[in-house]
């Protein structure tokens, strides 16, 4: 801010001086309805944001863009650098402070007692351990229709197939979880199931009862999905979702 | 409310990280053990001043992480709720 500007041009934080656009000017009853609390705060916040945006547009060097986003430099770059610095710092910290663990050299002539894939494939490995779910059919005299390993491989197909179907069931037009609580709950279900099935894959290493672990593997995703659905439904009320539907449905211009 | 959440989260993660480092020295026989970080103290953990300080700090960090998160996520919000409920009841009378 230059020195020759008058003092009273400072940005005021009390919301005075905000001007609603002509086609959206609220009526007096609307103003009265959102006089206090969060609704008033929300109103003033968006009015100020809109006004600052309008001031920016009237500046002579303002370039109209067709994409609403932050520029790569400096915003995104500084943000990414800070995140990268955090993780590099965490790696340095842990490697510097924790005791070194140097195991015995691998013996190529003997199979280790515990064989595990890389951690990001634990979920698939866990699906191979669904033996108790493989049904024994009475018509086959208590025999299983297919081997446990075949069943585990088919389970992989079920999971991958469901993930492949999701984009066709839901087009993904929601931009916030509160817009579609059910599909957010489905997402949380999937994330939690990925974690629990990964823990089932290392059941040899889990310090808990294996049967309980197996039950929790399939129970916890439903529990967390239900909690997510309930919370998001409640948050919709807190956001006055029906009142503000127009705002929550806003999309960037094409 | 958001302030109290990030205070509790900061205490839990920061203090928990310090506990993790100390427990990996004093309560971990092997990183392939299923009891790592919660094993009994390793031998020689109470010999020498620095070891005693570190073992004490390990417990301090653990309880600070647990009680700090409990305080900022449960106790303080519950206190606010109680205060506002009492306030409402007083105004209603």
C-alpha cells in the first residue's frame, strides 16, 4: 500500500461496506434471517470474498482466466516444497534417532517362515485368506465347491470388479463429501476394508485373536461407513444444506 | 473447536513421535516382534543418568500424548458444552 493513500481506505473487518450484486441483493427479511451467528459470518465472508474478487477484476493488470485455480508459481510450488520438506525431514529424523535394525543376511536356500508381499499388496494377500468364507455345500456332502486358493483368487476379481463398476454407478459430480453422504460412506467403507483386509494378511504378526481379527475385518468397514454416513448427514444440517444448496452446487465455469 | 482439535492432534502426534523413538530404543528387542514398543524395559535401561532420564521421558511423552489428546478432544469441549448448557438454563429462568 503506498503512502499517499488516505487512512480510511483500509480494509474493514466489520463487514461494513460490503455490497451485494444487483441480481442477488437479499430482501430485508432475508437479511434479518441471517443476522446472527454462523449464518451471518458465512454471509459476510462470502460477500467480502466476492468484493475482493470484484476489486481484483477492476484492476488494470488483471487477466481474465478461464480456469479457477492457483498459479503453479509460487503457490503450488511453495506448498509442494513445504510438504516434501516435511516428509524428507521425517525420514531424516527417524533414520537419525531410531536404533538401526540390521537383520541376518537372507538365506536363499531356505524359505522364510513368514512370506509377505510388499505392503501395498497386503489387501490382495489378505483376500487369499478367506478360507472360513468358502462355503461347504450340503449337496456335495459337506465338500467345498472350489479349493480355498481358487476362492481367494475369485475374491480378488470381486473386489477389482466392484472398483471398476463404481464410476458407472456414481458419476462423481460431488465436490464435497456432504453433497453425497452415501457415496462418501462407500468410499470410507472401501478405505477401511483395504486396511482391515491388509491386517488380516499379516495375521501371523497381529497380537490378537485370529478369529476376532477375521470378524473385525468385515465388521469394521460397515461400522465406519455407517458412522461416516451419520456424521455427514448431521453435517448437512449444520451447513444448512437445503438453504445453501445453490452455493454447495457451485461449479467452476466451463 | 478447530483450534482444540489441532492442539490435541499436535500433542498426540508430536509427543507420540518422541515416545516412539524412545520406546524403539528401550522397549523393542526386534522390529519383527509383535510386542515391539510395549515390551518390558530392556536390560541396562536403568543404568546411568541418561538412560534413567530417557526412560522417564518415555513415560512422560506417552502419558502427555494420551492425556493431552483426551483433554483437548473430550474434556475441554465437554466443559464448553456444560458451561453453555448452564448458561442457557440460567437465561431460561
